[in-house]
C-alpha cells in the first residue's frame, strides 16, 4: 500500500545506546520531516529534508542525526540516547511547498529510554 | 514567540450534536491553516485546510471558518459520531514558513 511507514513501532533502549528510527514513504514526496510528540508540547520539529542529501534543523535538533540518501527514506538516529528523548516520534512527508500543503504522517514510533 | 493553539484541551459533545473546536494564532502573516485528527495510537491525519483568501471551507461533515481580523479559526463537525472521538490539532506557518502545531483538543463523544 502507498503511504508512509515507520519502524519499529515500539522500542525500549538504555541511556547511552545508539538507536535509529526508520521512515519510508512511497509517494515520492520531496519533503520529509521528523517530529517528537510529548505531553504539554504538542508536535515539535526535529529535522526536515527538502530532497535527497538536503537536510536542515528544526526546533529541537540537539542529540539527533538524520540522513537522506534516497528520496523515500529518512532515518533518524539518536547517537547516545538520553531519558529526555523518551517520546513518540512521527515521520511525515509533503509535496513541494510544504507551507501550503498538508503533511502526511506515519503512525509513530514509541521510544522509551531507561 | 509565535503560536498556534487551541482554546480548550478537552471538549465533550453529545452524539449527534455539532462540535466546534477553536484555534487562535499569533502570526498575522499566516496564509494557510490545516486541521488534523489524531486517534489513539495513530499519527495525525489531515482533515481539511484553508487558505487566507477564504473565510470558510466545507468538507464532508466538516467546516473550517477563518476570521483573520481576530486571528481565529474553528473546526465544526456536524452530527458528531463515536468515530469522531480523537485529538484535533490546528497548524499554520510561522514567520520562517515552518508549520507549527497547536497542542490539541481531545473530543469526547457522550452516548
């Protein structure tokens, strides 16, 4: 099915570990985004990408790394996980001119860091 | 700082009644707004959008109203059904053209 897929859906890891969250979209959308969702904060942008090999920081990028070697994939890596990174992470995509187009979201990865 | 936010964190509505969810924004230059629905355990789902050259836009059972004078928009859901139970977000661009999201209103449907 066409859409945006995130994996894993659930992940538990320990502080200091590296963890990578995967995101794959089948629409060939130019833009892809990573958000975290926490109680009291709503959705906050971590990183986004305008195209393959083009990424930029969002509101809360510290502690995260992204790459985009292919248009359809946009993995998010926590290089050394901390408890404050426990959250639900959502990947999204949109066509060109994302400020005038809706974003399409995956179903999220619930990440717990012990 | 700039914000896009909802007035109430929770709204309870009788099944069959109309629901109205309100949102305020601070960036007067915002020209595009989106409403999303998020069900438990799922990602936000696009419902309807509206551009600033419009005051009203209708979809299936949903209507969005935009009042640029007071920087307010609302989402109206007609004949609310149990499947409408979810968290609803409004979103709009900030001055850097990044989309920012409100914190959401949880809609409860009473039988």
